[in-house]
C-alpha cells in the first residue's frame, strides 16, 4: 500500500514537471524598415485587412496622421508594399514616437479615428481595436521608433 502511494505521488510530481509549450512571439502586422536616421517605411504583413491608417504620437506631444489623403479615407495597404508608397520622416526634435497602424476591412474616415486616438492617449489609455468606434473588422499594431539627427 505504501508503495502504491509513493508511486502515485511520484507520478503526480512528474506530471507537474512537464515542459510548457514555448510562447509564440506576438503577431507582427507591420514591419518597420529604417531608411535613414529619421526615415522609415512601414510594410504590412500578409493576411492583414486591406486598408490602413497610420498615426504617430511623439514624446514631445504632437499627434500626426501620416496617411492623410485628399478624400480623408484610409488608403489601400497591400502586403509587402510601403504604406501609401511613402518613406515617412519622423522629426528628431520630437523624440521617440509610438506608431499606430489601424488596419480595417473597409475604407475608414480618418478624422474620427484620429480624434479617438488623441482622446485615448490624452487619457493615458491604451489604443486597441476594441477602443475604436469603427465599422467592420479593425486591428491595431503599435510600434515604437526613435529618430536620430542625421
């Protein structure tokens, strides 16, 4: 009987020692490619919704909308191609920036999304897709970049 209890205790102890599955890295929806000390390209990954808006918020305060089009709607953002076909300049004097890339399954009006991001940041709240009032499927990727004088 004592042997059975000891065997059961050993089995339970070994069961608790199983290796945990390795953590998957967080999904990366967009790749930041540095093109110069203060220049970046943003490349959407495959499988993302087809439209996007890009906003930056600097330590120094300014919020910038990098994908502003004449019609104020989010542009097409094909996978593997620079967003808006642009290299973006991030002013070094403003310090480190958070970059918010808002992907959506339909073209969104940029002004309401920009206001919502501004409100969330001013309230020191995280910017997530759940926090944005937008139609359809929306996902957000947040990146950081520190420009250098060059």
